[in-house]
C-alpha cells in the first residue's frame, strides 16, 4: 500500500509541476479578490475534516484498482490534454482536472468505502475551483435580489412605510439602494464554509449535512436583510451617520453575526438530536 501511495503521489506531483503556472494564477486570484478566498481555505478544511473523521474514513481501507486506476489514468490524460493541446484554457478547467485527479487518487489508494466516508471532506476540494467572473456576478445578483425581497418583508413587519423599485427603497426621509457590494456574498461564502465545517464535526448523516450546509444560504440572506433594515432605521430615527459610518462599511457584517448564529445553532442542535434519536432507534 505504501508503494502505491508513493507512486500516486509522484504522479500528482509531476502533474502539479506541469500546472504550476495555473496553480500560481489561482493562488494570486484568491489573494487579490476576497470573493475567492475559499480557494485557500478549502485544502486545509479538507485535511482537517479527514483527520477529524480518520477513524471512520480509514476503518476499511482497500486498494481499489478496478475503479480507481481507470479514473486516475483518465484524469492524467485529461490533465495532459489540457496542458499540451489546450494551453490557453481557463482556471475553471485546469483546477477541475486537478481536483478530478486528486479524487481519483484517493479512490485508488483507499477504496470506495473510504471514499464514501470521506465524501464531505473531499467535496471541500471543489471549492478550489474558481468560478468564472460572470458566474460570481450571477451568484452575487441572486444574493442581492434575495436580500432585497427579505428587506422589504422586514420593513413591512416593522410597520415602516416603504416603497420598493427594483433594488431601491424609499423610506421616510431616506432613500437607499442595495448595491451589488451590499449583497453579502463574501460573508455568505465564509458562512458557507462554517456550515461545511460544522456539518463535518457534528453530523454523520449525508442528508442532514446537506440540509445544514444548504441552510447557510437563506440564513445569510436573512442576516444581510436584517443588517440593511437595522442600519436604515438607525439612520432614520437616531443618526444619519449610521448609514455612512464604520458600522456600515467595516463592522456591519460582524455586528450582524448574532443573527447567523441565532438561526444556525438551533438548526445544528435539532439535526444533531434527530440523528441521535435515529441512531437509538436503529440500535
């Protein structure tokens, strides 16, 4: 087994050298744009979750040449094809090819049982694939429109007179616009990673993990809407500086984090308890 792992690691290292320029571009992108910061976090998150669940992941290790070897060979050829015959490819394709190689190598060395057990940690590697800018724009627009819809609902719940036109809101003595920068996508991405980490630490059921991670999206939208409404009401009834001061531009996301956890923690506890009850019934 050790020889197999060494051979596979050598192949991965050789391919990584061929793709060094693309890896360097990917790291540079993550360092220059906080919207891609998850690229740097993903490998550490994957390694930590595999280490945390190592007892269950490596409980039944079996070399799997039937499935793993063809997958590795296909992945290597795909990488070489991109490198030598499609040299102007984008980071999406190159990173996808490298991630496919890593997943195939894990399957080859440790078998399908370990692969299934490590599915959540391994899926973190997909975060290393940089989405094209137009995809990020669409995701950001989705968060922006979701925040606007929830913001309108909260204003109505508070009894605040409001008129909405697309992303613009007219309030008593104040007009605001939810700009693309106010979509909350960066903090949402970090919260999404927190959801993956929490799911890996406290949950074992696949569907419960999915529910928890997916729930970070609407929770982030609600949190962003609460932030927008709070700043707007403070600007109207207390001081206009709340809308233009550091609370808005620097500390707004931090101060609204309790909203995240007020919705997130009860969901974690509920899923964890339901998992424990299910385990007792099975026993």
